[in-house]
């Protein structure tokens, strides 16, 4: 009987100690929230080093892109404690700062010797500062990104294709230098038989529900010189948003959609772009740099078969900004551990490994490395794109502004309603209403 | 021993076993008070999860509250939100899209549902198996149906386009059901009809089976033809059931969200953007809580008013 009691006491003690150990381990875990895509897998791999160094466990909450903004903004607005760290979109920075969702990092950066001068200026401006361009930092640049293009290099290099293109356009078939050339090439491939199958020109973003068509069309708008305001910070949009160049760019994007995309891509975004390219439907497609390492490794269409090019200029060099900064959530109960992660992540050695695993570092030590341009076939284009990126509004009311643009663009481009001029005029009316509600106009 | 005596003895036994304190307290209560005591938790729950949110929504509809900025001062804006909703051309467009969707889904579901019920009611061999097969779509999740039909409608690989091509000779890739401004409103009508016609069929079948055989026998004695029998007996007697089916489906389709979001997200452009989809965007993407509350109240009053008028009409038909 005595032995029986002793056994039970041992089991009880063991269970309690085990429980304490578990609780202790859980207290050390932090949760990082991001979108579910290729770079997130690289970050999981990278973060193992952080756990090994500090003993702090990492949990991840990855949400598919179409629901990412909805899910995360709901989480922030409800003061949720799910995420200790958030790699949030650049456009959220205004809302994150003004609504008190993000922790201001200036004091922490000063105390830890983290300098924003060590990161590419465009990424610091876009991912970290609010108000824009001021030295008030709410995030550390985590993932540089921009919208760019990839193409079927193997098709471009076929002699019969080269010959046919030269006969039609009087020049060699090569990655386009301008938006107009892009359309010519897309038109050339549209409906063309290659290897016994009908191929199409391009895949471009046309998605209605989240941000797709805006991110795609701004690639053309920026290249034509589109501006959101005549004077930065004044919200004077008349003549800027609906300038003749903006109208021409929008008409161009619609024509590109009508003439040269595969049937059925009326609601196309990142995944559809990858699908159409990997299945051999299109000669060219737009997407974020983040997907390029995966595409290059693809057995069917990667390696020698794929080439990359930066968003072609028209009037100016410009690319649509993607990418995100990493922020500490103010509602987190593990802010100290979260800040430790940021300190660790900002180290040059970690940033170098981040790039090697497939993440896009914005750290100067990585970008300015002499070997960087040749480290990947798209690295030089990435550098070029990041030198001329432009972003959507980053205002606290960004979601409202984005939804208005989604609607006006989709109505005009996909649903054939009205003219480009009308679409942009209506967009100004929508945005004016939003800024009036915000008390900014 | 009668059933009554057994119950009485059981009640006495229960009363004796009740502790004195509780018995004394309960003894002082009237039947009405005890009844209230039993239903009070349910009423409190209903007030908390139904009535209070409704009243709160009415209050919010008169303010500029935004749920994503809780710390911002809330201002009373009077009827401004209602004015904005009622004068917004985009919202009127959504209402038109909803009306189109509602009318045609009801039309096809009643027509096909009644025809199917009439056939199933013939009790042919294997009608039980056919009933089960016909009911299957109704049992699926709208999200699954939406995704499933997105593939069927795909112009390059979708089965739907190939079937149409087989019958018409048109190139399958030459038309896009969910990408075309003209076809997309019909694409969502087709899917909703496919999914919910079985429901109308079930209700019609119940109506058809409730008609006593002797009425048909009397009509036969009176030498009434099939058309006359259908027009004077079948249809009037099934009518209350049909109207009930239309009421239930109309209320559901007025609120339709998931199926259409999965299929088209309201596109292309806004041609399939139902009122509920825009309401969700206003409330949970743009975070205009005050304005979306006003929008929700207007939709609620519309459905409530229309349903009341309809129920009165239903009662008139039933009383004939």
C-alpha cells in the first residue's frame, strides 16, 4: 500500500513538473503573423536560428493572401493578442501607427544601435515611417518586394518565333523596354500555336475582391507618370489622378487585358498568374518578386526556360511596391521577446541568410554586396525595381481608398463600363469623400 | 391502477423529497411566476443576442462610429447616413442586382421545383432514389458549391462550356459565364437554382401529397380533363405551399452572400454585387460602421415589410 502511494506521488509530481515545464516553454513562445506564401516558408527556416540562439520558440500564423488583410486588420482592430509580431503590408502603416496597433520603435532602435541608414531608403520610407518620410519608425523593413514580370525564355529564343516576330515588328524579340513593346509582344503570342498548343500573350492582375487589379493597373499608371496628389500631403487629386497620362495608362491596361490575356482570367491575382504561367498558357506574366525564386526552381518552366524583367517604363521608370515591414503589436504580452526577434533579424548575417533562403532582404550589406547582382537571375532587376518603386496611399483609411479603386478599375477594365476618364473622375469623388470623412479635406 | 393515479403518486413522492427550504420558497410563487422563472433565461438570451444588437444598430446608424477606431469621439449625425445610403447610385445598383437575382431565382425554382415534385409524385419505379439524387445539391455547403461551379464555368476546361458547345456548336472558350457582364448575372442565377430547386420541390411535394385522392376521384366522376383538374384542384391546393416556399427562399436570397462571393466576388465590375456583399464591404472592409448600420436597417425594414405583406397574401390564399 505504501509503495502504491509512493508511485502515485511520483506520478503527480512528474505531471506537475511537466506542466510547469510546458507553461514555461509556452511563455517563451512568440507568434509571428504573415501571409501564406513562399517567403513565409523561408522565414520559418530562418527563425530556427533565433530559437536556437535565444531559446524563444516561434509560432507562425500564416493567412492566404486573399484573406490576409481582412483577417489581420480585424485582429488589430479588435485588439487581439494572436500576433506578437506582424509582417504587415506597407499600406497598413498609417492605420497601425495612428490607431495604436503598432509599437513605436525609435527608442528601441536607439538603445540597440539599429540604424535605419543600414536599410534601402525606399524600403525605410515605405515600410517603416509614419507620417511618411519622417523619422518615426513603426516597423523594420523585412521583405523588399515589387511587381515585375517573367517570360518564357525558351519560346522567345525559338528561331521560327524570332523570325516571325521580326517579320511582323521589324525588331528582334527580346524582353520589352517599354509598356507599348510589352503589348506588341503579348499581341504576337496571343493565340499562337507553339509546340502544338494554343498560347496566349500575358497574365495580368484583374482580381476584384482584395487588391489585385489596383496592384496590376498601377504598374501601367506609374510608368506613365501617375501621381496621387499634385502637392504631396495636400490631397489635391484633381489633375493628378485623372491626368491625361493616367487616362492613357488606364486605357492601355484595359487594351492589354482585352487583347492579350487567356480566356477566363477575369479575377486573376498571384496564384492565377503562377498557374497560367506554369501550365504553359502564357508567354509573359506579372507577379511579385517574392515568387521568383520558386518559379526559377520550377521543374517545368524554371531554369533555362524562364527569364525575368523589371516593369517596363513608358514615360518614367516605375514599379508598384510590394513588401512589408515587421512590427511589434502593442496588444502583445510578449513585447520584450518580440523586440528580441527584431534585434536578431536586423543583423547583417541574418539578413544575408534571409536572402539566401529566398527572402528579400532590404539591408544595405546584402544589396550592396558586389556579388548580389549575380546571386540570382532576378537580383539585378530587383535592385533596379526597388530604386523606382511607388506605393498606394498609406493613410489610416487605406482600405476604404483601396476598395474604391478596386471597384472603379474593375468596372472600367473588366466590366466595360464607362471610359477611363469617367473611372478616374469617379475615383477622385470617392477618395474626396473619404478624406472629408477623415477630416483631411 | 390508472395512469392518472400513477402520476399523482409520483408527484407526491417528489414533493415529499423536496427539501423544506426550497419547498417553502417555491410554494409562495404563483403558476405564472414559475412559468416566468422557466422562460426568463431564454428571454434574457434573446434580448442579449437579438434585441439589444438591433437597438444598438439603430443607435449606431445615427452616428459616425467606426469600429476600427474605438478611441475616436463618436458624433451624432442625425439622418445623414440614411440620406447617403438612399442617394448612393452604387447602392441602388446593388438593389437592382439583388432584385434581378431574387426574381429569376424564384421564377426558375418554383417552375422547376413544381415540375419535379409533380413528376416524383407519380410514384414511378425508383422515385425514392431519384428524390435522394435531386436533393443532394441542397445538402452541400454554399462555399463548396461556389468553388465547384467556378471550375465548371472555366472557359478553357469547364464542363459547362463544353456542354453548351456540344449543343450549340460554339467554341467553348468563346464565352465566359462569370467573366462576362451579360452572362455573370445569369451564372449566379443558374447556380442558385441548381442548389435550391430541391428545397422548393420538397415543399411542393408535401403540398401535392396533402391533396386527398377523393377530390381527384370526384373530378373524374365529373369528367374533368387533366388541364381542368390541374387548374382547379392541384394548383389552388398547392398554392399555399408554393407561396411558403417562395417566402422562405426569398428571405434567404435577399441575404445571399457566400455563394456569390465564391463565384464572382461581386464582379465583373459590380454586375453581381448584391446588397449583402456591398454591406459587408462597407461594414468590415471600409469600417463605416454608422453608415453600414443605416444600410442594414434599410435592408431589414425592406425584408420585414415585404414579408409581412406577403404573409397577409398567403393567409388570404389559405382562407379561400
